[in-house]
């Protein structure tokens, strides 16, 4: 569509690059359609808290209230854990919800944009990608709440605070890759969407949202080893270390594992998405 | 002059009958495909500068054919060759969101239709003028009436200058005044665009503007030719 080449040669319509090139061609597509993405992201961000008095304040209130609940719950069950426990939960909730919303949103990105898909063609990878960016922006807005908390606890802001946006990006990127694998399938049957809503909810407890990496390590080597298989451990823990203001104590393995997991998911997700998206759209 | 701009070679399209993952798997195993065919062996060549009308009963595959030409759905068999920039005019105001202002919606819709940012800022005053919304453009869309939304949709969509224009039943929206304005605008677009394919039920308009008319029946092309002839055939077909 953005092709302004003025040749009048007959070309097959809707030809795509081969699946192998998809992970790279998708990045190119995103770059080409920046203006469209900007408008779609703007629409989603503005739409999330529409018709509410508090508006964007909800992006801060939502994780704050949720962590308050967990804070009291945990205090009742396990006694007073850590001075900063409340903050750890808050960071965990923000990072996890970036991931969760991106996974579920990406999975339903084709079926929920049915109207547009049936009327015009543009590379459909734009739907999940713009959704991911909207989630990242909303999460970064939630992160603003961290600054007053820094003051309240008397923690010196350091350059390691940059870990937090990095973690938000990483969790969004992890989410989109996983979601894109299942998005075409969700056009055929909505069960995928419902199943993943459950998986995200369950994953909340299996990831260090209510607990921390350090707590799990204290339980012995077994839980430590089990923990290293969950790619979401790294972004959440990284953000917490960023708040605490020290370089991360995560083993190199965890960082490499998380990074390669996300990249492999993106490659695999792009390949599946680009290959099946056009056939799947018929089911909409 | 008379070069081909759209070429459909043996296009066939099947729609899946069952919406079940299980039956999909069963089909794979049994190698039996439970599908219904929406289009069968469509062959059509459209030359540059032609205005083609497509008519037929509901569900005969007219809109599906346009969607194949626009690249929205891939055919199961055959190929569709196209030369030039294509634009499908259907369902005006797709992707409009109620919580955004008219201007934001126009920007979004414009970018969906493939405008660049610079093009969009350039045509924005024209869009506001044509839609007649004036200061309402800064109000959220939920305050708009249905007619105002349609006007905004058409104003954005009609600002395109495609080489090939596909129109799917978008004529006649809004109040009588605007209806005339919109019909005129679409006719202007039809005249400006190199090649036009129109799906419509308004035979009067079609026989006036079209060079050829395609009559479709149950997913196949029944006949192609002179507008008056083909429209006559359509009424004979109906008597069956």
C-alpha cells in the first residue's frame, strides 16, 4: 500500500515474503508504517481509560490498589517479610501486567479487528505490534508512581532505574512473540483466547509477582533451578534491582536465557503469524 | 492505452464450512475438505481506464471478488494480477473509535487507507471543509450523529487518488443534500481514477457510467458485456 512505484506491470496481489524472512520483514513493515502505528497506538492508549473521571490516573491506581491487596494478604499469611515488600509487589504487578496484556491482546488482535481486516489490506502484523507498544506506554505511565515511592522510602535514585523501562520492554516483547503463535488459531476458535486468559492468571503465581527471586532462592537450590526456566523471572527481578539501585545479581544465564527466549518467540511467532494469518482471516 | 491492469486467472475461493479446530484436523486426516465454494473459475481482464460494474443477487460473490482484488483474502486457486495502486471503498469510517475526536479519527482512518503523515496534514483542511463539520471536528466522535460520521468517513476516503478504485455499495449515505454531494464526489473519483470496479444494485447509475457489466451467479461469472444487455439478462435470470 505504501508502494509508490509507478510501474504499470502486472504483479500478483498480496504476495508475501517467505516464512523464513518474516521475523526480519516484519521489522521492516513496522518501520514503513510508523504513521499508522502512531495513530493506532494513540487510539488504544486514549481508549483504555475513556469515560472515566480519573482517566490516566487509573494506570497508576490499578497496580497500586492491586499491590495493596497482596501486601495485606501476604502480611496476614507470612508475617512481615521485607521493608520494601509492598514496592516489590507493585513492580511485579506492573511488569507482569505488561506481559499478560500483551499476550492476551496479541492473541485476540486479529479477531478483535475483524471490521478493519475485512475492508482493507495492510500488513496485519501491525495489529499486535501497535498493541504491544500501547501496553508498553501505559505501563511506563504506571511506572511514574515509583518516583514518589523512592522518596517515601528514602531510596537514592540511581542510573539503575533504567532497568525498569528495560524490563517493561522485555516483558512486552516476550508477550508479543508468544501471542503471535496463537493469534491465527484464535480466529478459528476463541477457546485459545479463554485458555490463555487462564494461563496468564495462573502464571501470575508461578512468576515472582507476589514473591521475589531472593525469597525463592532462600528455599533451596531446587526452587532456584525451577525458577530459571521461567523467562518472566528476569524482567521482574531486573526491575526490582533497578529500584534498589544496584547492578543486578541475576546470573548471566538468566539474562541470556530470557533474551534468547524472547527472540526465539518473536522469530517463531512471526513465522507462524505471517504464514497462517491470511487463511485464518477467512474464518472471521 | 488498452493495457490490462487487473487480470484474474482461474480464481477459486473456498470458505471453510465448519468453524472447528477438530473438524479441521479431521479434514486433514481424511483429506476431505468440507468447504463451500464462494467463487469458481473466475476469469476476467480489466483494461486501463475501464469502468466495470458487478451485479448479481445477494451472496453471489460480488463483494468477495472485490476483496480478492484488494488483496484482503487470498484465493485458493488461481492468481490475481494487478498493476497500480489499489483502493477499496467500502464501509466508510471503518476503525472509527467513539472516544477520539473527529480529527484524531480522520488521522487514524487516513493512515489505515495508506496516507503518509505529510499527505494527511495537507488534506486535513479539505476533509474538514468537505465534511462540513467545522468546529465539530475537535469534538469526540460519540457526540456525532450517524450522518456526520458518514460524512467524515466519505471525506477521508474520497481524498485518495488511486489508480484503481474499487467501490462496494457506499453510495447514498446521509441526508438528501449530502447524498447528492457524496454521489457527485464519488462520480468525480470515478472519473479521476484510472480504472474503476463498482459493486452496486443501482442499475440506473451503473448503466450510465459503466463500460461493461459483469453478472455473477452462484460464485461464477454468468456473463460480461454491454451494460443494458447484461442488466436485461439479470432480470431473465431472476425469473428462473
